[in-house]
C-alpha cells in the first residue's frame, strides 16, 4: 500500500473481500484500469483490485453455530444509539455497530432457550419503540430500556412475513399464505389481541411486501393477485393492479415482489422480472425494465439520495436511472460475495448507506462512493455471426463494408466495453432498419434474424448512468445483396414477360373475337343461302304452277307439292339454326336431346325402328355452336338418307374416339335400294357438310346388314 508504505497480506482461501483462492500462481499483470490479473494454475483467472471495490460483505457470527452463520439476513433497522439490528432467518436477532462490526445484542425479554427469528421490523410512531414480527406474534421493543414485550396472536392462519405501521398507528400484517391482517390501535389499546382482524378485501394469498406511502395509503404486493392500494381510514381498496386490469393498472405479471414510494407522484413497482413506474397524477404505468435488462427475479428496491433506484435480484444488484432507463449491474465480478438477494431484505441507513440481505451474508455500501462515470470506454465487437456461424473478426473489421449474400441475412453481434471496474450500458442502432436508438440487454448480444436486401450502417456507443454517450462510437457498414428475383434486371425481365402475357392474351382475345365473327358470318351466309335458294325455287315453282294451273292442273298440283316441301324444309332448317344459336342450348347434352327428339319424330312419321345409344363422354364435350350445328345436320342428313332408302331398322351408336366424334349406324339392308344406299355419300348436301367439317362417311355391306360410319374431327 503506497500511501501507508506497508504491505497487506492477500490471504489464500476466502476470508474476506481482500482474499483469493489458489494453489499456485503462474502470472501477475496489471491492466489499463489498474486491475491485477492473477492467473492461477488450478482455479482460473482472478481480477483483483481492492481499491476499487465498493461493496462490503458481512457474514454474521451465528450464536447457534459458534461460527459465521449460514442463515440469510432478512430485516434491518437502526437503533437509537446508531447500531443496526439484523434479523436472520432460522436464527436470532443480531446487533452491529456503525461500521457493521458485531456487538452484543443486549436486549431483555427474548426467551433464553428458544430461537426467536425476527422476520420483519418497522418503527412505531411512538417515540423509542420498534415493532418486531416473529412467526406467531409481535414484539414491541423499547429502545430506551432495551427490552421487548411479546404479544401472541394465536388466530393467525400462517406466519407473518411483513409488518408496517400506518399514519394512524394501526399495524398491517402480511402473512405467508393467508393475506392481510390489521391491528386497530383503538380496539387493541387495552387488549392487544382484540385489535387484530383479517382484512377480507384482500384474498388469502402470500404477501411479499407492504409499504405505507407519503399520503398514508397502504400498498400490498401479493404473490399471485397483483398489487392492492388500501385506504386505512375507510378500510377500502382504492386501486388494484393485476395482469387483467385496464385503465392503466395492467401488470405484466401476477406477482408483485416490492414497492417503492419514489416521490409524491411516482411509485416504482417491481414484479417478478419487470420494473414499472406508476404516475399517480396521470394514472398510467410505464415500463422501465424487463427480463431483457434484469437477470434473475426481482427481490427489493431502495432509493438513494441522488435519485437512483437500487434493485436487487437473485442474480445481482442494479442501479437504475429513471430518467433514461439505464440499468447498471453489479454482481460477484464487482466484489459482491453472494449476489443471490433475499425478498424484501433491504434498508437505507440515515447516513445514506444501504444494506441488502443475500444468501448467507449481507451487503453494505455507500451509493455516493460508487463512481462509475470516470471514463467512456470504446465499444468492441467480440463476435459477429452470420447464419449462426462466427466470422473471423480480424479480417472482418478490416473491410470497408461487410458484404453479405442474399442467403446471409441473419446476423448476431456480441458487444463489450472491455471495462471491468465500472459498468456501462451500450446503445445501438442499425440505420436503415431501426427507427431509433436502443439499449442493449444484459447479454449485450444483438440479433437481427432477417435483414432485407440493402445497405445498412451499424452504430454502437457506450453510455453511462446519466445517459451521456462516449466520444468514439463504433461504426460498421453492412450490405446485404438482393436475391436474383429482387434485382432490377429480374424486374425488367418480369415486366417484359408480363407485357408479353398481356400481348398474348390480347391476341387470343382478338382471335376468339375473329373466330366468333367468322362463325356468325358463316351462319349468316349459310342461312342466307338456304333461305335464298329455297325462296328462289319456291318462286320458280309458283310461277310454273300458275302457268300450268289451267292447261295442266295435275302438273300444277305437283309444283304446289314441291313448293310445300321446299317451304317445309326451309322452316325446319331455320328452326334448327335458331335452336343452335339460342344460349339455352349451348351444350352437347342439349344437342343429344335434340337428336333423340328428331329420331322419335322419324319413327312416328315413317313407322321405323331407329334406336340411338350415346356415350356419356359425348355429353360432357364442350364444342362451339357452329361445330355442334354442323354435326347435328350431318346426323340428320345421314339418318334421313337411310330412311329414304328404306332402312326401316337402324341402331345408332354415338361415341368419342381420340379426337373424333363417331356416328356408327347399323341397318338392315335386306329391302334397301343398294344403288341409292351407295350413292348416299355422294349427295351434294351431304358432301358439302362433310367438306365443311372435314368429316368422312364410310359404308360397309355385310350380307343383309350394312354399317354406315360418320367420323367428324373435333374442333374445340
């Protein structure tokens, strides 16, 4: 020690804060923060700097064990003489002097042969008295006389966890499993037990914390039912914070571990893993921290003289700046022997020092001496992962821009300030993706699971507890290439392809339009030709009938019969054409029905025995109107021609073969005029329709039977 010019032994084996544990030391080095790094041959690496340690760890000397105890200090309060009383779980009450050195307890009234575990203490409004809660009752401690008086409470359903006195002098008891009991000072003035009664507005649940605020309201934090705010004057529930509440009272957890009356308008609420700020004037909750910024489960909170909130958890101690939400963590690396802290075990001494109860020891420190803003370290990248694979940092950081492929759009960046004596936060921003600056969580690992193609600039900087940034931020340029389907040339090709599709569709539309126009023209021409031919013939025949009417009445009658036949055929042709044009008949199934109707008419008119069998596949064909019309007319002409050559018995099979519609007509040709039957396929009207549809008509004579096959190519 240079100032004292003397040596102090660093003990081997943990004795206090100035000792380490080793068998052999292999190396000693001093770092830039004046830490001594001690490399041991058997027990890892130690960072040792007693001058920079802020925390004092006190293990209580157990009277039961005769050595340093293993119980957890759970409650603290200062006595009149400045000494500190400490209640230890499963142990007794202990006294420490101002410097937290053990003193004799010197309190009369405790049973000499029993373990009296004081679980909680609070100061009474009566001068010189302290209330001490034990498992099944309450001690009233007279500080002047240094003696206690016990009040047994046999009606309690479970042990006491919390005790607080309100401004009216009433006591509020929080139980382990059965809610809250109230001791009324007026009712219990003469008989203490008569003043105690259960507070039924709160369900029977474990109570973690009771706090009396500056206005006299009682705040009760429970284990599974949220937070209740009570008015002791009316014994009513004013507010109830819980996980299903509305109107600014909704909590992220069911459990409330601790409550802190910060000032007249603000209350800090600690749930299991969240720190919340409730504004009583605005009546809203604001999140200060969560499990991303706090390790472990929250245990207790206290406020120091400068306005910082100190939050203990099962994994460390945090100093919180409410203005900028910066959390600074202290744990075993900062000299805290055991950083597993106990529920509601904290106390602020009149001189500003704080005491927190941890497992097997208590931690004391002066918040004013915790200097963590002496410098601003540079933020360093300690790992850079792409698709969960680490890249070599030396090569990576020499690049002007880190270029990533389209399949490398998931990155993870680990950051560190490389500062060991002081704790700093890290703020970061990925320009091009993040809208604003973010504070890194406790792991200092940043995850970007999906980066869209583009250019980004990553920035990071150290930040102290006041929110002041360092002067040398980390800047990293990152570029993510776009997949080929997001490149400009691909969009260009896609636009050309879409244009071609539109052009092709328009061309098909025009072709269909032209085909429909052509079909209509053909129908009109065909109808015009048939009507014109029929009318011309009728006109000629009528003139001839007129001429022969007087000279040759018989001939005139023949002409009139021909006129009747021509007009009848024209009417039938027009009826067939109009039937085909009608949208109601726009299906092959309707055409088949029309064929059957025509066959029935022939059978009735000519006393024939024509039968037709149609394949179901034919009925489901989708053909255009002109094709169906031509197919129907070919069928009519063929079957009518067979009837005219005396084919009285005929079986017709209409089927589908590959891309042809086939009429197979089997007839009994025993009484037929074979010459007329052979000439059937040479008739002018049939040849005309065969040519129009590119159909073929074949005749096979097999003895007394003949087969006529009409094959029509299908055109959709």
